[in-house]
C-alpha cells in the first residue's frame, strides 16, 4: 500500500512539474496575426531578444494572400518595427529617389508595435504607398495605433514630396515642392 501512495505522489509531483514548465513556456510567447491588403511579399523584423550585426539577416514573417501569423517567445516588453523587403513587389512602400539609390527613411514604411510575454496582437489594414495598417490587442498597441493613424498619412505626404523633388527638373518646381515640404513639417 505504501508503494501505491508513493507512486501516486510521484505521479502527482511529475504532473505538477510538467504543468508548471508548460505554463512558463507559454507565458513568454506572443502571437502576431494580421491581414494587410495589397501586401505581396514577406515581412521582416529584428527580434528583441537576439543580437544582430551588419551581417545578421532580419527574422521573417511569411505572408500568404496578405495574411500572416507569428508565434514566438519574448523575454520582456519591447517595441519592434515590422517592414517589407526593399526589393520586389512591396518596394512601393519605400520612398526611393530618382536614380534608385537608397531611400528616404519614413516611419510610415514600417509598422511599429509593442510585443510582450503573453501578448496577442493583431494588425489589419492596407499596403498602399505606405503602411495604412496598425496594431491592436492591448492598451500599448491601441494607443500607438491612434497616434500613427494620424501621423502616417503626414509622413507619407512628406516622403512623397521628398521623392518628387528629386525628379523635378525645373528650379521653380523644386522650390514649390520644398515650400510644401516645409509647410508639412510645420503642421506636424
């Protein structure tokens, strides 16, 4: 009889240990799901728990028919930037000047979001000539989305004006574009 009690106790302790280990694993996961209409290629990001150097490629999020899902572990709250490839079908999101070398870095060419252990984040929107897509799922991402819904169209306008100025050949046209760009900056 003592052996049966010992066996039951050992099984109970093993089960509790198993549950506790699994709870610890799931507590550190976050899930990112989304649908971005008009997005053709994959998305990329830098994981907050990894070290990167110039030669380390960004992590990718596979996108199929504009939809994606990522589940991974994260140790703490962090802000990440999710961005498209600068080549291929989604390069329209990059503000590329005349000559095709480099790009104007505009915030609306990426999606900013907060990740944290246990978070379940959703991104919905559209890939136009900027990311009109925003995160939701908790107070941090909901707040960030409210700000970026106001700011991204203005950032996009400024980026488009900067690109347009590189194509303008007439000096008067360039001055007009630069005047509009300065006005846009003042309105921020």
